[in-house]
C-alpha cells in the first residue's frame, strides 16, 4: 500500500500472553474471547494463532461463521446466545455452544425442534445487571433447563464481574458471594473470571476462565500497564513523517488554531488520523514515538494527519517511523490522554490500513 499508516500484529506476543495466562490459571480451561474481530486484531488470524485455546468466545453468528469457514474446529461459544428462534438452526449447523441469559431464549429452546441438543452456559446475574437470570428465578430456570430436550446435559454456569479491575471493590466480593451461595452443591463446570479476575482474583478461576483484553497485551487493571503484569502488546499502530514544518513562535497549528508554538520549532506531520482509528479527542501532549524517542501530539487530530512537536527529535526526516501505540508505547497511556479506554482504541482501528503479521 502507498499510504504509510499500518498495523503490525505480533503473533509471538499473542502466544506469549496466552502462555502467561496458562501460568496464572494452570488448572482452568481457557475460553479466549475474540469477539469484535478479536478486539481489532483479526478474528481468524487470532484464532489460528491461539490453537491451544479450549474454546473461543464470540458475540454473533457472523463471527462464528467466519471461523467455521476458515476451518476452525475449536468449540465456539456464542456469548449473547440466540436473538431469535431461527438462529437455533444456524447454531446447530455451526456446532456452537450458547449462553442462555433470559427467559425468551429458554422459551424458544423449549418450543423448537432441533436436529440435536445444544451445549449451554446458563448465565446468572449476580450484580452487574446487564445479562443473566436474576437470582430470584434461578431455581425455576434450572429446573426448566434440566427438563429441556434441546439442552445437552450437563449444562454449565457462568456470571460476569462488573468491577474486577478495581482493587477491593465491594461489589466484586458481593457478586462472588452471590454466585457461591447460588451454586451450592451444583456439580457442573463454571466460569467467572474475565481478564481482570484472571490477574487479581485467583479464587475466581474455576473450571474455565475467559480472558479477553489481556490476550492482546493490554492491562485490564485501572492502575497498571501490560508490561508490569507480564504481558506484551500485540498491536502496534504506526506510520511515518510525511512533512516537516519550521514554524515561528506564536504560529498556530491545525484546525481551530487551538495550539500555538511557544518558540521557533520543528513540527512534523504524520500520515495517520481519526480516519485510521486514532482518537479524535486525544489532547495536545499525547505521546508518540519518533524513531523510538518520545514526542508529543500538538493541535487537533485530523482525519488523515496528526501534527507533532519535534523539538525532542530535531534531526527527524521525512519517512521516519512514528509509533502511535503498541511497541514501547502502551495503548493504555494513549487511552488516558483521549479520555477513553484501550478497548475502544483497539476495536476502532480502520480496516483501510495494511495489517502486517510479525511471526
């Protein structure tokens, strides 16, 4: 491609992170969460790289179908379950497990005629109040599940934690207590732990864990970077300098003239912008790397270009490499400067970019 903006996917880093997860939870099976195009990293690419995963978690039938077309035979869990009765035939055809989280889904399972029963994860709402059966209805629900001819036995149980990334949040302990009391003597496989719980709450590891963000080398914790917890970034968003301006003190830079030069200085123009997935609201001062040296974003991000302060790299030249996040520059840091979260940045990388795999 002629445009220098690109995404580099480090497959060895992905494998490293998976092995690190295995070491953190050696007695748990791993459901690798690869929904949303594997958090922007490429659904099929990531699935093929993580061939040792025990299952993959996806959000929709279209994602599951992509994996099956690519000859991925690993079990796939449809995390939102069926949205309508006609989904069930596709679920059977694609050989998917499903999450069952509301009575509508249970109704259509009871009323449908399927060629074979489905593996089901029954989701319990222990306090996040997003998806899941309320605790008050679980006895009735589990009786219906046990009686449903379209559900393979044994079923499995799951819940989702709302605040596992926040140290010692009282809601987390309340959710764990709720799940423990609910499960009682129910002898089935269970899953509780998302990425944050895999790292910080070993008591949640259970028979299965569900790492997502940490697979991609990003910390799910509110107070740490990936490197601090043994992870390596998988995605690097990079580009090049396409112009260098010599500006005088007081001259404005970019749309709205929101930033002015505090002195005579070199300003670089990078071929990347919000049309590529760089956050529009990243503030002046957001770090970038020019030839490995920290420089700062100045002015507003444009659709296809960024302007940066080159006073730390006065010898920079057109064509020099610029890293916007990833290698040696945590995406968590960029997210904070843009008042967002790493998930949004990773998922928002535009598919017009060239994706390069590093083996």
